[in-house]
């Protein structure tokens, strides 16, 4: 069934984002007393809170409301008339209208939706995806809609189709002809979804870059400012949905940036790229001619660590001259010049090195894993073709680079994907990829 689901997304020319949530309350390394109690009792459902004698405990999940009756009305969604039903062979939500829960044509109401839009995000999934125990404006879909409205220029409408059931039921729902997708839409699946299942199913597809997998089971580590989130091992309240929406937004924003980058791949040379080529030629002209092997490594250098020094020392053992390329990225907490100066100060006794900046047009902005928030981005999918082509056809050519140094043990999926793509492409251009 998963192969059929992938096929539908593929032929619709859409992107698929898969968000895995195993048992997130069990993944917290430093749990609160309440989270420890959930583990100890192996609490599998929020049924504990249905008893009115636990009203005060329930209120701690809805502190901002300050009213037990309101908290109870939001927690007990059945009071709104909301039900999970079977219709035309698929599972979906029954329509209802109330103060906190509204379902129209089987879709949970997403607040703050734009009247005009260019593309849609379709969310399918379990009760977490659907926003159980939270009012309409605090579901993942509504949080995500506001974030898109506030932080992007794109007109995107988020639709919450979630049926509150397991992955098999969700697959049947997506496959139903009741749900159609336009070219360019993004489909988001949220629930307990194994990576191996997706990896096996996608092998038969020629193009695999339409699927993005992210494991969000680990994202609730403390300390955080969201208070108590979990009713049991997976069910959560609205602050948990806010946190998940932030993570999903990062993936969506990444997809949008990737699409923009693909429109400006090598062949369409921008003025800024011409300027970067002139910069590389000036760098090369300033150096005394060195016979032998020229190597290159890339670091962000938000802080210069012993890990950075070890990386550089080992690279110098394998080449005669080393370019240390500092990522030129706006996302860094320090300016490019500040980071370049810091590296230069730490390496002032070194010979046969040159510190250079990367091009701002490079797509990939990850190097030396300790420099950037691994927990936030360790599963982020990447499209690296443009980046690697720019390095091979421009950077390596202008600076006579024949070796590129990378870490031997990637600590996350981004580094693993990047290094695998690099090995395949660099070989065609006579560049060795050397692991350290």
C-alpha cells in the first residue's frame, strides 16, 4: 500500500514529507516527574484524565486558560460531537461545529487560512496530526499556517485531513479518489512510520527526491519552556503541537529554498557568481606557486574547536597545500569576516594554507557537525546537485583542487547524503574524496 501511496504523490508531481513520531514521551533523556510517571505506568492513553478527580492535574496542561471547565471541554473533544467514522470505505472525522472543535467535509478547521493561495499543504495522520485535546487554532496545521503567513512571502493554504488513525488507515485515506492534489502541492504524513518501510518502497522509483523523511520522536528534550506536554507516551496538548509545527516548518521552508535553488543551477551564471570567480582567481594569483597536491575542506567555524584543528592537521598530512573554506551563510550567528579572522588567528603558525570564503550561492550549508544545531536538522533531506557542480566546475577548477576532505563518520543524515553524493560526482571530475 505504501508503494501505491508514493505512486500517487509521484504522478501528481507533489512533494511528500513524512514525520515519524514513535513514542516521543519515552525518547526524552531528562524527563520531568510527570513524564517519569508516564513511563513507570506505561501509560498508553489519556484515559487517566477522564476522571473528574484529576481536574487539577489536567489544568496544568491548560494553564493559560485558567479554568477547569474550559480545560475539560477542550480535553473531552467528544462533547463537541466530533467522532471518527467510516465513509465510503475510508476513515475520516465526522462534521461538527462547536466552540473548540470544527470539522467541515471531514477536514478539521485550520485557522488563519489565506483567501488566495498558489499551492496547498495537505496534512494526513493520527490524533497528534489532527490536534486531539486542542482547540482549532492550536493544531499543528493552524500553528503551521500562521508561521507560513508570518515568515514566508508564499501564498500557501494548509488543509488538515487527519483521520486520527494508524498508518494503514491513513494510507487508504490518501489513496482515496476523494483526495486530489495539484502539481506543486506538499503532502505531510504524521505518525509512527518506519524509515525502512519507505526506503524499500521508493527503490522502484527513478526519481527519489520527492520524498522527505524526518524523525521527530526526539525533539521534546528538556529543558524547554512548554511546560507539561504529554498525557501519555504519545498524546499531547497544544504546546507540543506548537513545537512540532516549528520542526515541520523548517522542512517546508527547506523544500521551498531547494525549489528556488534548482531554478539557478550552473548554466545560468549570475553576476554574484562571476564576482566569486574573480575572487577565486585573485586568491590563486596571490599565492606562490606550489608543486604537488591541492586539497580543500569546508567548515562553518562558528567557533574554532579542537575538532576543527584535528580536521585541518590530518588533511595537511595528505596534501601539499590546503584551502580552508569558510561557509558564507546568512544563518550563522557570527559574520563571515569574524569567523575567517578567528580561524586565521588560531592557525597563524601554519604554512601552506589559505583561508577562503565559499560562494553565497552554494546550496549546502552544513560542515563540521558541532557548528550547527544537529538535533534540529539531523534528518533534514537535502538536494546537493547544484552545490557539488559549482564546486567541481568552478571552485576546484580555479584553485586546482584535486582532494576534498570530509569526516569519516557522518553524525547525521545530512552529512551522510552529502558525502555519498560527493563521492559519485567528484570521481567524474578527477577529485578524490578523502575521509578523516
